[in-house]
């Protein structure tokens, strides 16, 4: 066995802001049929990072810390998001509240520009990223495939970028593979996590085969008929896609090329005489 | 950056030299009036101070003097929630010294599921 080749069972490790991350599947904690199914899905996914959020607490429910205790018991790192924020100012205040509650300076930064597409507002995103990095946050910006926005975010100090595959919750897969491939080529050394729009394990595998470092998803697992089983399906697809990337995919061609040797084909040339 | 109410820091409505702009002056005027009301009530122990503030978007009448008291009145554990006042984060340690005035918009949040 050639030990110089990457071992498909133990692929090259991923480092995010200097933290070594075991799993390339990041999972959301929302929309599961029950807290128990959420916990089992996180375990089945083998996720080492899960996304969480903050919402208005009601005096009647007073349930937020119970949820956090459950997540904490799973031994995973949490990444709070700023989901639903429409301005940089809202996102900045939300990130600060999340940092105090969850005790982490990691933040999945979302500044949403449109209700129908939940498309990132790249201008607000950059403004919020600059402010939060100044306040000591490790910012994971939820962005589009736009190369210049990505470059500005990198300049602002974002060490990781999270481009969308398709709008949040659509499950449409890689809507713009050409642009995603360009982004990957443009930033060979920046950890890139495809976030949002993944619907099937094959979508996640395709992103990993392109060389993306990880995939973040939520709805595709939480809304599956059997979320726990879907979580392990995604884990397998992401591991396979990563191994395929590390193994080096063949070049695509336009014309057919026989795989069986042509030389020595029986009856070859007999019809010429 | 954080809303601690004192001293005033230059904001969006401020002029380039840090002078207080019109919007901020307007707010300060309302606040001074509210603080005057509070002082009046404090002088009279028979009249408990009542303030109308917005908590998580809902109008609420409260006798709380500070953000910390408001959080306690709602029955929240001190470390179980995070707060913002009029759009700016207020750290846990600053709630005690953050005085409420009429029409303040308070956000009180806790951990929740997210994607």
C-alpha cells in the first residue's frame, strides 16, 4: 500500500481559525421533529460544529438555556448565527448577544437583503464583518459566489468564507457550479464552506468533489422523513466527495475513449479484406 | 459601541466634529423629560414610578429602574439571557447601571435552534 496517498478513512484535516475540525459536515439545529431527533441526527452526522441562534425569550416559556444544555451535552462546538438580521447594526448587536450567551467568539454572519431569496446583503455583510472582527470575533460570513465580495471579506479579516449553493431552504443544490468552481480556484488556500441550498447527499458530494472544504446544511436533514438516517447519508456522501477530491478526479472529455484495450480485439481488421 | 448611556459617544447622527446632531438632541430632550418625571416620583414614595417601555416589541409598563431590574421582573435568570437597548448590545455587567427611560426598546434573547 502506498502510504503517500491520502487515506480515504482519515482524510486531510480541516483547520478553521486555527481550530482543527474533525468533521466536514456542519449541521444546523433547527426544524427537527423533536429535540431527541435533533440530538440523534447530530450524532449520526458525526458533526463537530453545529449552528445555533438567539431569539426573543418569553417569560412564559423561558426555555432557551434548556436547549443549550442539550446541545452542550453532545460535545460539539457551537456556531451562533445572526439569522434574520436585515442590517449590519442588527447583526452586530445580535452577534454580541450570542457571544455572551454561548461563550464563543465564532459567528456565522448573516445580513439578509431580500425576504424571498434570503440573499445576503453583501454591503451590509462587509460592514458588519469589519466591525465584528474589530471586536474580536471570528467571522464566518454567509455570502454569495461573488469574487470581489469574497476578496473584500478576506481583506476585512475573514479567514473562512461560506458561499451559498442556492437560497436557504430550497434544497436546489449547486445553482451556479461554474461560479463556485471559480471561487474555489480563486481562493485555493482559504477554507470555503458551502452553506445553504443543499437538498441531497449528491449535492454535498458534488461540492466536496469540487474541493470545497466543508458543507453546512440543516433543512435537508431536519425535514427528511428519517432525519437520523439522512444525517448518516450526508456524512457518507461528504466523506466520499472529499476522498474523491483528494484522490484527483479524471479529466472530462467530449468524445468517447474505450477503456478496454483496442490492441488484440478479436476479429479486428477481418472485414477489411 | 455598547449602550451604557454615559458618556455619549459620537453616533451616526453626529456631525464630523463629534457635535451632537439634531436626531440625538431630540432623543436627549425626551430623555431629560423622562428623567425629570422619575425624580419627581422618587420624591413621593406613595407614587410608584411607572415607565412604558417596549420589551421584545411589546409595550410594557414597569416599575423597573434599571435593565437588570427589568430582566429580574420578567423572571429571567441573569445568565440565561442577553440584552440590547435601542438596537445596541448591553453586556450583562452593564445592566445594573443601565437606567431605563420611557419608550426604551429592550430586547431580551436566549439560545434557540438555528441553521
